[in-house]
């Protein structure tokens, strides 16, 4: 049973694409909402990627309301390192998102984007309402990145390297969670382990991110 839906995704927010699918295993009587996306690659566009991250997460949360028995998996090339504001919004880093300076910096970042004259390509709104987005961020549940990320990278070229690809999870409204099952075979490489890509073995400048999860129903 494969049900596609994009009703909640607002393409006016960003030219990037997001795809969502609800996968249901009728025999095991369980399901999962999966979202996948690819954010802007420009390193200076922190405000754009933060806006995209909130929109992506909000879409998943809206779908979770429709399918309350389904946990959520959000994956893709976010072009966002853990130190950037979009990542803090996704995991709901309380220390950062409750700091006024965090949101002031996003507003300044957006102002720099507007000066560059690339608004139409990067952010199809004249100006983000960061006060409203802050409230939206506070109202949404946190997403978790359960994979080992310390010292790991998913992208390495001669210009840049870092961890840009992530898999986040959000529990279902009925308490069902996806619990990460560590498999060393799927560990992301360290900088020393990964040569510059793409090369003869890797056709992309990103390595695949793979994870195994176990369905766990939390008791109320």
C-alpha cells in the first residue's frame, strides 16, 4: 500500500523539491511517513536553508496528524552542517532556538541574501517573518538524528568537506518510535577514510547515508 501525498508542501517557499510517501506494512500493521529533499547548496544561504528546514519539518508534522499511528523519517541532502541554524531547528535545540541572538542572526543573513539580488532563485518571499517562524519552531516536536555524527562526513571535494546528509526521526502520535540500530557496516566515513569524490568508485560528491531502525511502541 503506497500512498503519495504532497498536499502540505508549499513550493512557493523554495524552488527545492520535497517528496513524501506513506509506507504501510499491512501484515505487521505498522506504517512510516518518509520525506526526502535536497536543499540549496550555497554555503552563505543559512537563512534560506533554515526556512526550508522548517517547511520540510512542518509538512511532515502535518502528515503525522493525518496518520497518527505512523512515525516519521526525514532524509536527504540538506547541505546543512550540525552547527547551522536549520539543524538546530530540526532537532529543536532549546538552548539555541530560545536565544534571541539566534533569530537576529537569521534576519541578518536574510538581509545579506536580499542584497545579493538572488531572492527569486533562493527564497520566493520578500521577507521571512522570523517571529512567526520562531513560534512555529517552538510548537513542533523535536526530530532526532540518532546516528553517530561526531567526526563523520558525507561530502568531500577539494573545495569543502563536511556532514551535509542526515536522517531524522519523529515518533508517531500514538507513541510508536523508530529506534536506531547501529550497524558498523553503515557508519559514515571520517575525513581520513574518504578520498576526494566523485572518483572512479563514487559517482557522486556525497556518500550514501544508510540506517536501520526498529519499531518500538512506548507504553503510556
